[in-house]
């Protein structure tokens, strides 16, 4: 291991066999954390070649169980988002794409920090279970064209161990390490093709378009070397997506979107990502045809019907879906008002996300209990004019002492100006 650390420290390329020995040794406990930490720091400073990144991904992917989806007919297309605030895209996209005839086999995560988790949002629907065996997962997709579950503990154990070390050694933000972490999990889940939504802005991991483009190229390169088609869509996370931030609040907004009454930005993003998924799944011949198919499914009610079918298949109470007032709600509300008149020039997604965590909608630690009814409904967004004392957002919680702490972050989130800011696009770039 010392020789391999020195080799990487000196900027030399390691073979697939050498990466296999590092990962195997790390998982078995034969190689101690301090040596892996030294190796990660060498990678951070010296980088990996595209071949090394693909080899590391392949080795990590094979460190645990692989899910074989070959008994499901059709091209299985997965979608991954690098995380954001108010990003309930999967709740809309999975049933929408499944209704179009593309099998959606989705393994999702939980929220931690300022970003929400798809599984937490779904679990605000009473009875809905995201825990299932591999065969149950496959059977649900065969029957309904859709299943969303939590990640199997045996899936890519190397990533869990590596990420925990990266988190405490200052080696998180390296393109090759980020890419191998994401792609090893996606590929282990058995997808034939993947659409990746790379967020850029305050509330995102990537802060600049240049960083996002580099990440996109790295992940597409991994896909290419492993015979998988990958499309990356770079999107703005300079403000929260949609108007709802929370768990049950986001389920409500996702249902509105499936019915054709959703926020413009969320609808635009779902049509963008979904049409690429339809092209990859060979259900649409072109991007434009894909958009038309998806719009038709929303208009006809088939997209919403598929969501109801999915919820019922996973044990959820469909009364909550058909009568959304039955979803968890909060005892207390607080109207957050503008301290001055003017245009909203900036609405920092990170601060809004942190405010929602303080209200109980997110976890401050892995052990934190969630308040499914807590969260924020934004009333105004970037470019809107507001008067002094006008309501900017409604805050919800089942614990009214959380409002004081949440408003500290709300105060940081808004920047006002006397001139209307230029409109910025949501979809920044598509990389194929």
C-alpha cells in the first residue's frame, strides 16, 4: 500500500488490479484508514486519468451486490440528481416516464443537511414502504413499470466506507471521486442508461458551470468505458425548485405537477429530463417527440394515475394522494414578511434549505426525527416585486419554537434590489 500511495503521490497511473487490491484491502480491514486517507489526499492533488476513474468505479461497483434487471423487458433508464432544495423531480418524473412505457427502477436516498431525500418525501404518505427485497423490487417493476426503494446495504459498500473517510479528510470535492461515487451506485443498480441532473448554484454541490461541465464529462466518460449511455443536464439551483420545501408539502406540489398545475420551473425540468429518458429508452425518436408524449400523459391524467398505482403498489394510502388535505400537516404556521420594498434579486437555496431543516423538515444528524408536515411555501421568487411587510414565505412546523431559528436563515436568503434582475435560465446546458 505504501508503494501505491507513493506512486499516486508522484502522479503515476495505477492499474485496475492495483485499484482492486486497494478497495478489497480497505473493505476487509487489511488496509487501515490512515493509509486510505493518505491515498485519497494523493488522488485529490494529483487527480486520476479517465481510465483510472472508470477502473475505480468498476472496482467499487463490484465491491458488493449487483442488481440484475435483465428479466425486465425494455431499456431501463435511471435518473440521478446531485441534490438541491425543493427538488421533488423524482416524484413527478418516475411515474411520468413509467406511464410512457419506460421501466423506472429507482433506488433513492434520504435527506441529510440542507438537501431533501426522495424516500423521506414518499414516506410522508401513510403506509408507503420503500424497503423491499431485490426480487420484490424487480416484480413491482414488471407489474407496474415503476418501483422506488431505499439503497440495499449490500450495494457498493466501498462507497459508504470511502465517503465517510472523504468527509473527514477534506477530499470530498474531487471530480474523479465524486463521479466514481455516483456512477458506481447507479451502475450497480442495473440501469442500461442514465440521465444525470447536475445542479449549479448556492444550493448545489457544484458552484460554477465550469465545475458542472467537468463533472458531466467525467461521468459520461465512465459510462462510455462501461458501455452505458449517459446524458447530463446542467440546471440552476440558484433558488429552490418550485415553491414547496419540505416532505408532505413537496408531495402535494408533485401531485399538482402531475395534474398539470405545477410550478413552471419544476414542470420545465421534468419535461427536459423525462424527454431524454424517453429517447434513451427508445420510446421517443427525438427530444421534441419526448416532450409531446409527456405533455399528453399529463393532460390525459395517465401520469397522475400511474402515481396512484405506484403508491398503492408500495402500500401507501391512496386516500392521501386523492385528497391531499389528508397528508401530514403542521399545527403552527408563521408568515415571513419582507423588511423592505423592491425586487427579489437573490433567493439563496442553501439558506432556505437550512431554514427548513430548523423547522424539522430535514435532519441535522442521521438520527434526527422528521416532522413530515414541516417546511416552507415560498410566495415570491427571484424577479418578483414585493412591498414592505408583504408575505415572502409561509413557514410550517409542529414545534413553534423552531420559527425563531428558521427566520435567521430566511433573513440571510433574500437580497433585494430596486431594479428587476435579468431572468436566468433553469436549463443551463445539456452534455451528451
